[in-house]
């Protein structure tokens, strides 16, 4: 796989997740009674309604923490900048978008240093 195929795959994967997230989750989020913060907490807790949902939710949460440690590590060792923005994006709308963004940010900076 060459670099342009890698970038295209990462971008498409992140955008597909984001589109599905917007189509499925956002309408339900705004249909709830309450503020955006209250609705966000309700939406987060809905990910823990049964053992299977809990498994997926814990997996996604663990992936965000792994990304957090990777971003912090590479900020110090590789001087990768702006990874913290990807962590925020990883919290909302989701780790798929934050991870994809970090891979692209990282790749761009690695290419600039080479």
C-alpha cells in the first residue's frame, strides 16, 4: 500500500464513521429532553445497557486511552504537534475520527521532518 492509498483509506474510514454517527446518533441526541450536556451523558450511559453494548463501549474507551498515551508519547519523543486536538475529536464524535485525524497529522509531520 502506498502513502496515497493509506491516506485515502484513513480519510474514507473516518468520514464513513462520522456520517453514520451524524445520521444515527445526532437526531436521537436532540430528541431527548434536557440540555446538550444532560443529553450527552444520557447518550453515553446508553452505551452500557447490556453486556454486549458494555463490551463495545469499554473497547472504544480503552482505544481512546491508548490513543491518549500514544499521542502524549510521540509529542515528547517524535515532536508530533497538535495531537491533543485529535484527542478532543476522539472524545466527540468518536475515536474513529480522532484516530484517523491523528494518523494524518502524524504522517504529515513525519514527512516534513524527513
